[in-house]
C-alpha cells in the first residue's frame, strides 16, 4: 500500500564520462544510506533490462549501424518508460540514486555533432534531479585507469568531446567533483551533501520539468 505521507525521497544523480567512478560512488552511497536506515534504491541508465534496453545494449556492444538520431531517441525512450516507476518510488519516500540520465543522453549525442537543442528536446518534462554529482576528469586521465572498455563510445577522443558538452549542461543543481580524488575523499563530500539534500527535499514537491 502507498504511503500517505507527503515526504518524498530525493533524486540524486551521478553523471560524467566513462570510467569517472560514477558507479563506484553510486554503490557506496547506496550502501551507506541503506545502512543508516534511509529508504533508498539504485537505478542505472541505460536500463538494459527492458526491451528498448536490449536494443541499446546490442548497439553499444556491436556498434551496429543505427542512425544517430534513432539511437538517441531510444536512450530517451528508455528513460520515459521508467518515469512512472521512478516517480512512484520517490513519492513513496524512497531516495533514488541514479547512475547516468538525460545529461549523458545529450552529451554523447551532441558529441556526434547533433544539435544541442535537438538532443535535449525528447527528454523535456522528465523528472528533474535534486542534485547532480558531476564526476569530472580528463579523458586522458580516465584512459590511464586501466584503459577504456570495449563498448562503442569508449575512445579517448570521443570522451573528450563528450566532456566538453557536459560542461555546457551544468546547472544550479550541479556539484562538479574532481574525479581524480580518492574514492574515500570523494565519498566524504558526496555522503554529506546527499544527507543534506534528502532533508531539504522532504517537504518539497517533486519536479517534472527537466529543461522546461
Ligand atoms: P554505461 O557505460 O554507463 O552503461 O553507459 C553505456 C554508454 O551509453 C556510455 O558510453 C554512455 C552512453 N549513453 C548515451 O550515449 N546516452 C544515454 O542516454 C545514456 C544514459 C548513456
Ligand atoms: Mg561504460
């Protein structure tokens, strides 16, 4: 049964290029909040478990020929298909930690020279994160971390372009973090900020006005 309380969870987002340490910090935050008894869930985009997610996964692994705009819209559709579930979770008072979202959507597609405004438009009206931890690092340094993986976008030159677009997307809710710092040092800040945001969000309405 749905909670009747008006207390909502916080939407905490991690963004950044490949290999920046987003998943590590997201998992760490999840574990600490959970241990503190804070209701929390971890979410990841692309969500490869859905039908659309399977198509995205196949694209990333095979680099198969798909129009740049078509794959962009699939990434966006993958967020839209999760919106109502994410909304229910947040309204139920559970904090959502999300690993990548629409900012990645725009950064990776605009790095292929698609127009920025066109890239943003399909995600307009999605749930708005309460805070974005942008894990920032030069592609050169990311590459040193044992190299990139095998997936389509994991190339140094491309990642550098992606980072440039991310810079254009920074908003008031962004906390830019130096991803070269140690896991522990980064987490100290992320953990503190997250608890603060969770408190602040409790009485506030959930926003569904991304880029409006
Ligand atoms: P992952 O490595 O976090 O699983 O993401 C897979 C790749 O997909 C990664 O290179 C970033 C890219 N991506 C997009 O191009 N558009 C999107 O909307 C998202 C969420 C990820
Ligand atoms: Mg990856």
